C-alpha cells in the first residue's frame, strides 16, 4: 500500500511537471522552478523502474492466493472455509487493485508522453 501511494504521488508530480513544461509562459507566469526535459525524463525512468519492480512482486501473487483459497476450500475440515475463503478473497482483490493502479500510473505518464 505505501509503496503504491508513493508511486502515485511521484507520477502526479511528474505529470504536473510535464504539463507545466508544455504550458505557455503567459498562462503559468515566469518559469523559475521548472525541471529540464532531461530531469523529467530521468524521473520518468526511475518511476518506471519502481512500477516494473512492483509488477514483478505482484505478478503471480493473485494466482498463488487463489490457489491457496481453492486448496483450503477443498480441504474444509482442516480450515474453516467461509472465514479463510473471505479473507483470501479480500487479499486477492487488494492485489488486483494494486496491479490495476500500477497499470494506470504506467499509462498516465509513461505512455501518454513518451
């Protein structure tokens, strides 16, 4: 969660910097604190590495949780199936939400501008 939030904040900052770079000076006023295109590109690259690292960490987790839930439900005498199944379903939903968020962030900055 906190890593995804940090990536979201960084993507928002990059998006703002890129939009500011492409907005005429007469609208924004003097450009005293803008990032150079090279700095923005470097930040995009660093953010992309973070996003791809998170993808690697999350890629198979949803399938593992789903398989674990199935195994628990098949052997219900070992574990209470309703409680474990609901809990694992929530975990799987959370993983899918994080993966969807990463896809959105990647599309927002990395694909829209480059």
